[in-house]
């Protein structure tokens, strides 16, 4: 609400200046040079950059933590014991962007649908939420397994959409299955409205996402697809290469068993992982990180902290 109030208040000086400009003046008018027109593209970029995330609107970034993370929400716990090693605003409910695709993949795999069945990208898979493009052109036909791979590794939105659309009963039944699975896992803070994560109405908390990561890690296929560095598929007569959205899968400093990234303006940069660190199997969740590489930086901060103080437990934030 504070953002809305500030926005409304900012209009007052402008209206006042405009009103004053309409008043007659006894002074001789002085012609001033007009400023150069602002590039529409640059204006759009500035406007996009200025748009706050939900976490910023909620004031979550004002919460300090011992590691000075750029993510407003973070959770690190032991996979085997559920011991919380680090917590920051872990019960805050925020948009989760493409972290959504982890549940999409889990529902597809648990449904036992044929991974060899050929599925075709259609107009229904276009992004009508954010207007983003895709390298998978309308009419592209790939196997369900290949689409699953691209959705997890490269965060391909049309791939995730096609997976949901080709679920028995269609998209509505698929979203219902996503929410039912979330409830069965005790993810009471979680709600899905579509399978890609493009909608800001797909929301969850760090503690819920940790539960999802723990279950998803039990499936070898999800581990393999989410952590692969690259994958090539035949699109028509052309071979196309796709790459992981998480650079940490290429790092020798990391032993990652499962991962998923996410980003939309409302969610900020997000990352969930299962990884072996400091001799332990850990689940890590970072939401609403500011800056293109800040979620990776936060993961590195946690890794270095754990390597020097593996027994330390830090707790900071709202409902952590």
C-alpha cells in the first residue's frame, strides 16, 4: 500500500505545475530548448527496473541477516534431519516464478505418462501473461521427455505449458493436480494457477518449497534433467542447443543433486537446490533476490559460511 500512496502523492507537484503554467504571466516568456526525446526502449527499461517486487512492497528487504544476503527470503536445512541451518523470512508467501516448473515436472512424472509420446507446441502455449517469446516455434513437435527436460533445465515456458495442456483432462485438471499435490505435501502456503510460473499468482513460501525439493529429489529423472548443463533437440530438420539457467551446475565447487531457477518482475530472482555441502545433504531456497547474479552470489555466501562454520545456525526475519 505504501508504494501506491507514494505514487499518488508524486502526482500532486506535477498537477500543480501544470495548473500554474495555465496562469497568465506579466513577464516576457523565454523560449527554452526542448530536451531530447527519451528513447521508448530506454524508458521501458527504466520503468521495468523501477517496478518493485512483492518482497520489496512487503518490506522484506529491510530485514537484516548475518550473511547480508540479497535475497529477501532464504532457507537452508539438512535434508536428512530437517534441521534448519539458516532462515530468513522463510514463511513469507511470494510469487515463485519458474520454480513452479518443479511441481509441473513432479506431477507429470508421478502421472506415469509416456515420455516418448510426441507433443506439439500450439498457439495455446504462447505467453499471454508477460508476452515473452520462445525458441520453440508453434508447430514444433517433441517428445514429452524432451519437453520435460527443457522445462527443468532451460526453463522453457512453452514446454511447460504443453506438458500441462497434454495432461489427461487438460490444463484445468493439471493445475488441480498441482494444487492437490501441494496439499498432500503439507504445502499450505502454496497455490498454483498455471504450469509455467509466468503468473505472479503462483505463490509459495520457502518452507513449502523446501518440502517440494525434498520430494522431487527422490526422482532420478528430475535430478538428471534439472542438473544437466546442456541438451540438444531436433526441431524440424535443425538441431537446437539449450543450456541450463543455473551456472552453478558447471562449477566444480558444487555438488548439486536438483535445482530450479525462476524470474519474473514480481518475484525477483529465485533459486532452489539440493546440494552436498560441508559433508551434509542440504536443501537451499532463495526468493526475491535483487540483481541478475545475486541469487548465485547468495548461494556462494551460504556455501562459504557453511564451510567455515558448519555447526552454526542463524535465524533472522519474519516468520523464519
